[in-house]
C-alpha cells in the first residue's frame, strides 16, 4: 500500500515539506507498514524552489542580493538536471555549478517578496525587483540555459523595472536623466528605454514564468488595483502605480514596438510578468502544472493507492490554479483517490466531489481554535491524520 503525500505550504505555520512530514508521521503511527512518498508542492509562489529541489535532488545556490527595499539579503535559487545530489552550494564553490544546459528555479519572493518586509514598512511605491534580476544573473553565470521564475508573493509593483536594471537595461525621464531606483514610483517618469546593455546571454536562454495570475498590466483588473493594496498601497498610491504601469506600457510600445498591456498575466507580481515578457521573451504558464511536471507527479501518482494533499485554508479559490486543483485533476486522470486536509476548510465536503476530492478533513473543527492551530499545526496535522487513517484505509480499499 503506497500513499503519495503532496501538500502545499500551510501559510504562516508549515512549509510544504514540514506539512508532508507531519502527515507521513501520522500515517506511520497508525500503520507502520504503509509506504509513504513525500512530494511537497508549490504553485510558483513561496516554497517553489524548496519543493523542486526536494523532489529532483537539485542544488541550492546561496547568494547575496538586494532585497525589496534595497538592503542586502542572503537568499538562494535552485539548479536541477545536474549530476549533483541535494545540498547547499556557497558562492565560493561556483566551479561546481558549471552544468551547461541545466535549469534554474528562481522564486522571486525570496528576493523581492512581501514576507521580507515588516508590515509597517510595506509600500509598493518604494519596493524593487532588482534582487530578482540579480538571481537571474547568478543563474546565467551558472550556465543555465532554462530559467523558471515563480512570481507569487511579491512586494513590488515596478513592472520588472528593477529586475531588468540589474540585467543592464536603462530607463530615462523627459530630461534624459537615468532613473536609477527602479521602483514603483519611478514608472510614471519613464520616457525612454535603452536595452542595448541587456545581458546578451538572455537571448540564448529560455525563460518560463510560473504563475496562476491572468490579470492585465493596468486598469480596474490590473496589477495596482487588484494587488497593490495587499502590499501596503494607499488608495492614492494605487492610482499613482496604475498611472505608472500605463506609462510603462506606452513607452514599451513606442520604443520596443511591443503591446504588452493586455497580455494575460502581464500584471502578475506587480507587472513583473510584463517585464519578463518584454525583456526576456518569457512565456507564462500555470505554476502548479509546471511544478507537477518538474517533480514527476503524474508518474508517482499512477503507482499510488492514495494521494493526500492540502494547504492552510481550503476554500473556493483552492480550485483555481492552486496546488489542490492540480493534484486532484492529475490524480483523477491516474485513477487514484484524493484526500485533502486544511488548517481551515470553508467548502462543504459534498461540494468537493465535483473537484475530485474523496474526503476532506480540517485541523480547526469547532474545538481547536484557529490561533492554536496556527501555532501547533505540525502536531495537530500528525494527530488528525492518525485519527483519520481508518477512513483513509476505507477509501483505498474501495479502489
């Protein structure tokens, strides 16, 4: 009997790997003979690099970059398709990374993410994606020929201006002065783009953006209006950012002859989607589909008797491009039943049947308070899985 454990993170409580381990411990307590495979997942946001490295035996490359407010931070990206096992590589060991043709996994949230800024300092007028550009440069230095950029969890609204400044692009205002801060506030000042200094290695590199966001760059459904308030923007700042994104699109169209404004996903991560499309030729794909392909989910699910997935909160949004939707759809194609566990569940169990979920259970069940569950998620997840194992066994026995 084999159980594939493939959860997303439980945001604010557990990483996807920690959640998978807790579920695995709960199963082993009830059935020491059960075989479990831990396959933590992500959808392009937080946890993407760790999930892919865990599943593929990739390399973690640590570097120092500029954080979203410009201060240096220590971060990392992943390299897969190499002969190295899973381990951490330090900057002084770059010679070990020369794996021509490898794929880099970059998580923009690890360089330009909202979780890197205290709540009182969040302001997308002042944040930049420069550090994400530095991660890309490091991936190019490692001779990666394919770069996957997960763009969930951003603190930014700069249309990728900071990112491409790190890659050699220059922006000028109406007085021909270079705009050097590369943040959301600068967007409205751009009048000219000089991409002659863009890193030449980019043209020989495939870029893929992992995202579930399909918003356009600007307007009522654009990056500023939909997402900037979550990043600390006031109503006045939202209008200023939207104006800046409109200006960015206009200058791109005039200087580079590319109409990026209405491309689905160009508004992802405060317009970083647009910047990657314009300057790297990136294509945008659903993050969960890409990650599941990278980690070989379907092949592993096909050999399983049961798949367990989950996330911190299971609601209607869980079934639109998120981990649970990807897992349930793929597992159904493989003919394998699916169980979902959430810190909180706001969807009725009978409604989950249409989403190919056979059973759902929650850590917050009317007895356990949400705050307590957040602080004790691992123990509760382990205990609850042990308690539910009889029902899990019933589901497996029916297949």
